[in-house]
C-alpha cells in the first residue's frame, strides 16, 4: 500500500509496511512538472508486467518493485487491484507508477488538483 501526498512542488509516494521490502523502495519523490496525470484503473493489473528487476510478483497476491516492459520502467506496488491508481510521468526514471492506495478517487483528485 502507498500513501500519495503533495509536498510543495513535489508528488511524494510513501510505501507502507512490508511492501517496502517487496518493492525495494520506501518512497519516491517526483517533481509535479513531470507528472502528467493520474487515473484509478483496477484493470491495469491484468496487463503484462514485463521483467521484474528488482521486485516481487506472486500473481493474485502482490506485484511490487520495478518492472521493465517495451523499453519502459514501471514501478508497481499493488495487492488489491480495486484500489490501483496509475500515475503517468514524463522525463523520469519511471514512465508510470502503479500503486495501491486507500481511496483511489481521492488520490486521483489530489494529483489532478495539484496539476491544475
């Protein structure tokens, strides 16, 4: 599970609990100028993930860490697909962040409001 917040001109994603171990990250800080948008997308968990490096994947249980697919890096931290949010990025290490949050609608609204 992740906590997404806005801190000044940055989007901060804090990885909570044991997910830090599986994802090999405790937090990510992204300048808002590099955030293109956010959507709640429970269906994304059915998409191909690519090559895991480093991270953990047990289908139906957890997808966490860095995954490489079609020349892009995507950061994942999802156990419950119904709470998945996709944050699109530009000019960053990752092209997307796919994270599980407590309230997907509120998280999407937070990101979209920060961008407007």
